[in-house]
C-alpha cells in the first residue's frame, strides 16, 4: 500500500514480508521508467509477518531529487515479488 499517490514531497510504502522472508533475503527498490534503480531501502530491521512502513522523499541513492514522473516500487522476497506504481509530481 502506498499513500499518498501521486505524491509530493514524500510517500509512505506500507508492507508486510511473507512468512519465511526476512529483511536480509528481501529487497525494496524504486525503479524509473528505464528500469534503473533510483532508490534502495535497508530492510535489515524488517520482521516477517509484521507490517512495516518506509518513507520515500523523492531523493535518489545519490542524494539527488528525482524528476517528476512515474516510478515503480518493487518488493522482492524469496517467494514473492510485488510491484506498485508511484507518481511523483512537482
């Protein structure tokens, strides 16, 4: 679940790792339309079966503000992959 969406200046990504998944064997990344990773989240403290919330403020891994447009948040675990479309507006 993502809210708000479209967003500016930030959005919250609410997630729950499936049973057996851990933050160490899972990833949450934001991709642009070219398929390039623009943001990677640290999930090391996320527990299986519990809801967690990550906040993205439109800043890339390099510390730069991303352009307005469509992005995709992808949560990958050993057994599942979930994608959510994000719209960043300025």
